[in-house]
């Protein structure tokens, strides 16, 4: 029996052994999902369509869709809060991705103190969310740091000379930039990994052909980091829509835990989840044709060879 098992192990292909190693590494995540997430998700979905529930055991009773109707027809606060959250997030996440890419390109260059700058940009992620930082600052740290986190970099006494409109504009712009930079540590790290995986020979060959830095960026850098771009887009969208200072999440939490409207809170959460899933699906559909992978390159190479063969064959027929 042992000899047969040993022979079977030897007969495994390289692809099968690699797949098994991958399953071993993702096994803790799969086990955690099955043990701690699947049941709450199913329970929340049942509560979404529950007409009522038993207090003892929290068992759903009956089925109805009136909670979805309440969200869009009866509740006067949900739709404005939802639109405000979506508008803020959709204007913030492209800025986060773009600034992260620019900073990653700068940090990838051979400059003095490059490691120090990388640590500085990644520190906010290590420190945690803005709420955690506020708790730390409440222990007696200088309050000016908290003002910087909120975008209040320029003192109000200075801005007051320019009028209320200028004050609001400057504080809004700086607040948005500070928030974006505070949450861009992971994106910068991912872009750095993608940039460092690009072969220098690609840039050398493009420069020999006379490509400018602008052309190198669009023809070499962007296509080669397109998988990392997709990962950053999805991560930034999910991170932005699930941040602790998200107004809509606070509204859903209030409905569920403060007002004890568990069915309605579950319905709001699933509406929000469905919107995020739809948005991520749209991002995947848009980025699919721009992805640079080995499989795509192989298909393109075969297509080019087929076209060349067709042209040569037609030429032979035409010229005899």
C-alpha cells in the first residue's frame, strides 16, 4: 500500500503539485470563511426577507419584501445618504489610485532615502484607521496632528482673511488630499511590486526604438502593471465603501443596533452589498480587454502568426 501511494505521488504532474500547494496556503482562509462567515451571511439574508422574528433564538417568521420598499419609498434619509456616500467614494477612489501610482513611480526610482520614504507613506496603514488614530490622539498627543488628518493643514486664522468661500474650498481640497494619502499605503505597495516586476530590457528596447518617457509610461508601464491596476481598483473601491467613517454604514448600524430594526438593517446592508458587487463587476468588464497576461500575449502572438501566414499565402497565389 505504501509503495502504491508513493508511486501515485510520483505520478502527480507539476501543475497538480503546484495546485495542491496553493490549496494548502488558502485552506486557513477557506476554513475561516466556512466557520465564521457563511452562517452569518445566510442568517442575514433570511432576515432580509423575514416579516417578523422570534425574540428567543432570533428565528425569522414569514417572508416579505416590504423592507426593500421601505428603503426606497418610505425612508426619507436612506436614498440621500446612499447617493452622498456613492458620490464621495466615486470621486475619491480614482484620485487614490492615480496618486498611488504616481508616488509608486517616484519611489521606484533610484533616489537617496528611498526606503525611508516608502516607510513614511506606509505608516498610516500600520497605524490603522482614522478612528484608531483619534483614540491615540485623545491620550494627550498634539491636536495639530488631528487637524492635519482632517485636512486642516492651513490655520483657520490665516484663511479667515480670504472669506468663507475660500476657506471652505481650501479645506475641502486639502481634506480630500489628506484622506487619499492616508489610505494609499497598500495601493503604493502593490504598485511598487508591479513596477519592480517589469523587466528593464523592455525599457531598454523601447528607448533604442526612440520612445520618450511619456511613451514608455503608456506603452510599457501601464500595460505591464494592468493586473496590479485591476487589483488596486477593486481593493480601493471595497476599502472606500467599507471605511469606518462611511456615512451609510453608520446609518445601517444605527438602524440595526440602536433602533432594533434588524430586518430593515439587513435589507439596507444587502442593497449596499449588491451595489458594490455591481460596481466591481463593471470594473472587471472594463479592465478585461486591457489586461496584460501571458495567456493574452500567447493568443495575440498566435493571431499575428495566423495573419502573417494568411498574407503570405495570398501573396504566393497572387504572384504565382
